C-alpha cells in the first residue's frame, strides 16, 4: 500500500485531534456561560444573587441612588437580578475585563440585544446622561469588587 495508507491514517489522526480540541473549547465556553434566567424552583421576581453591599462613597454612592431610581425595577435591588425579569449585574459576565464601563453607557443609550441570558432584549433607557450612567457603573463595580468579581 505504501505511503497512501500512512497519509490517510495521519489525516484521520489530525481530524480526531482537531475535533477533540474543538469539543474541549466548546465545553469550556459552555461552562463559562451564564446560568439560566429562571433557576429551578425559583419564583419570578426573586433575587438571582446574594449581594454583599460595601460601604459606598463618592461616585459609587451617587450611582447607587441613580441605580435604585432607574435600574432596580428590572435588575433588582443591589443589582442582584430578578428571576424571569433581568439578570444580576453582580455576575462574572459583567466584570470589567468583559464589559468596560462604557458598555453600560451604550446599553442605556441603545438597548441591548439578548446574548448572554434568555430574558429578551433590554430596551434603551431614556432620561439618563452619560455621566449618570458612568456613576451607575461605578456603583456596579463597587458591588462586583465586594463580591469577589474583578
């Protein structure tokens, strides 16, 4: 048979290795995915995360007031999310290295097409300035840091 058989075996081994590597990547991406929007046995509207609230000052304190007035209706008290309504912002999906502070501004200005969670699209939010949204981001970052999310 000569080299033809060896070439086919080598090609088969390469295909198997690439398939396994691809499967490993997919599994690792699946394990890093956000949890479902409604946990088993949870009631709609219940908090999705337990959030430790640190002492707040400066921008984070101002952002807490704005968050409560504009965001908590969906994202829950202290950004803990609400089962079946909206995700927690105190979650690794929204950590600073994944979502820069300006992504909060863009979300408020333009809305967000659902991509991490199954809640549906977030509508744009009227009445907040870019500076106010950045204060909200400072509050969310303070919560994330207090809860071990960096």
